[in-house]
């Protein structure tokens, strides 16, 4: 989606409360240190091989990382794999 990360930060809570998925694409170590509540962790480096874990391609998915680079990569990968509602939150701090 073309929504800015900052604007999306205001809507992300609503998307998740309505059944959306919150996807953290940082490393396992970063996730263990701190993460957003109700998020799942699939590091961006593993995402292409783990798409089956995200079986519902129509489910709204909010993607985040530390600064926005990895979430942008993951968003592009998900969209190219046919996921229809992918939102790039960018940095975790935008939550």
C-alpha cells in the first residue's frame, strides 16, 4: 500500500484489532530483546521460505522492523507473492 509509515502508525492498531497480522521481520535476537505485542517474528532473510506460515493472502498484514529497510523489502516480497493487503509500518517506533 502507498500509505506513509507515519500515517499508517495511527491506523495500525485498528488494522490489528480487526484481525490483521503484525509481522516483525527483524532477527530472532532483536525480537527477543523487544517486540510489539501480538506480533509474530519471521526474519526477512527467511520470509521467502516461510510464506506458507502466512497462509491467508487476503489477511491485512502490518510489517515492521528497526528502521524501515527490512520492512520495505518484506512488503515488496509479500506483495509479489500475491498478498493483497500489506502495510509497511517501517520502524517499530512508528507503532
